[in-house]
C-alpha cells in the first residue's frame, strides 16, 4: 500500500507541476479557430513528454529509498556492510565513477541502481539477495549495477521515454483533431473540440502508450545485456561470476520492485508478453555471456 500511495502521489504532483508549466507558457492553446497550431502542440507534447520523465529521474533516488525502505550505509555496522561498501568503492573506481551511495533494504532477492547522473547514484541490494548468494555472486550483481551507472542507463532510458512520450501526446491530438473534423464536417455551426476529439485522444493515448512502452522495454532489455557484459569486465573480464549469479536468480523468486523502478533491478517481473518485459529471459542473458566468454 505504501508503494502504491507514493507512486500515485508522485505522479499526481508531477501532473500538477506540468499543468502549471503548460498554462504559464500558454502551450495549452494549440487548438485554434483555424485548426491545430502544430508548433504549439509540439511544445505542449515535449513539455508533457520530457517533463514527467526528467522529474521522475530527478526524484529517482529519494523515491527508491522511500518505496523500498532502503537504508543508506553511512557507517558500516557489521562486516557485511563494510564488505558491501568496499566492494562498490572498488568497482566504481575501476569503472571511473565517483562513489555511489550504497544501501540495503528488506526483501526477497533483488538489487537496483538508480540516480539522476553518474555522479549522483545509488546502488542497493536486498537482504534476500545477500542471504541467498555467495560473496562472488553478490559482487557480480554489484558489478552489474555499477555498470548500469557507468553506462548512463538511467539518463538514456529517460531520454528514450521522453521522446516516445512526446510522440504519443503529439500524435494522439493530431489524430483526435482529424477524427473530430471528419465527424463534424457537415456541421458548420459547431466550434471548438467536440466529443469525437476527446474520446479519440483518450483512446489514442492508451493505444500509442502501449506501443511506446514496447519501444522503451526493448531498450531496457538491451541495456541489461550491456550491464551483464560490463559486470564481466569489472570482474576481470571473467563472465563466470555473473553467469553464476544469473543462474542463482533463475532458481529464486525475485521480489518485484515498485512499478516506477521495475526496469532498474537485476531481475524484473516478466510481462505477459516478452515485448513488455523490462528484462530479457535469464537463459538469454547467460547465453550472451557464454558467447562473450
């Protein structure tokens, strides 16, 4: 329930902020008596598309901590925490990164990396993962998450999400206007958008949004392969620890992360179709590492 409330509250706040920006810039007046103002509509779509993505990126670290209950290790309290901090520090140094924050959270086997930039990131592991894996396997998982940070995957996926969101907002309203114009072509007295416009925009937002999610999830799956390869490099060009960690995950039931973080974990829930899954099948990831090795 906590995760759901945080997710809903955050998205509501983002929509309120974007609504205020749109009104201040006057970008909500793209429907005119002479038709669509396409440059203004594009500005509206860009603010809505990129705005939500970048606000979510900016809030990614505190949101991850709140939604998972992750506790940042300020001062290690036991040998395990000391080992985690030292291992992440070594991996980050090898990857040419500043030290990320390191956190632990209660839950089944999973881990994630998040943050708005390479210089401001968080790497977190669950207690379930620490309990179910060997030190070498946990190190491989940490290397995978550090590779995500080094590759700039959080920013890249945000940009991709922003682009596809912009197209969704833009195309849905163009199609809505065309449908509405067709339905009202014999009614010269009517003015302004009609019911046809509003219904079509809602339908198109949903349909185009589904198609857009397929594109975003494709890129998410590709970055998992890159992070696996990056983990192998950080482990001394040795893919075996990462393969062992993946094999171990294959026999566990990773805890799903909150919806807004699903693509950030070492393992993600499988979509009802592979096109909607944020992570490739573990077997494919292992095969890719075998071919690399």
